[in-house]
C-alpha cells in the first residue's frame, strides 16, 4: 500500500490548522478547529483504507480485489460525530454570544485566584527529592 505524499502533507496542514484554531480564544474559531479536525480524521480514514478496489458484494470477485468497507463505515461514523459536536458547539457559541455579547473565552476566576497565591508559585518551583522512600 502506497500513500500519496500530497495526501500526507494535506493531512498535516489540516490537523495543524485545526489544532491552531482549537487553541484560540474565539468560540467560532474553536468550532472551525473542531470541524477541521473532523475533516482530517475523515481524510486519514480514507487514506488508511488502502487503494480502491471492487465494491464488497456477494458474487464471483477475487478476495484480494475487494475494497475494505470498514474505513468507509468508520468515516461515516466520524462524519456523524463531527456533525453532532459541531451543532452542540454552535449552540453553545450562540448562547454565549446572546448572554455576553461576544464569543471570547475568558480566564476562569478561580484560575486567576490560584495564580495570585504565593503557595502555588512555591509548589511549582519545588524540586522533587530523589529518595526512594518518598515515591509511591
């Protein structure tokens, strides 16, 4: 089975763009990142399916010439899951925009409080001892 280099580059671009958008503050960019990751998963499943062959049907076809239907079934499942997650995230983004007037994800208040405590800074800078009795 040979995989086209162009398809590999396209998969890398789609996945990296999806992860980049997923890490943004705007909810619409997060939704677009999830959609791109879903499309990347579908492309990966189609690439993993191997070369095209004859349709899998009952008949007199040679067993090696048939295409594997499992990657296509998994791609259909991934399309349905991506659609469901996208509609849920769009509903959340719409509700957030209706309540707050913007779609920016803000910092959590509790995270800001923890960041201001001096104990949190001391714990993050503490060195783990190498004594064998302290590791559980």
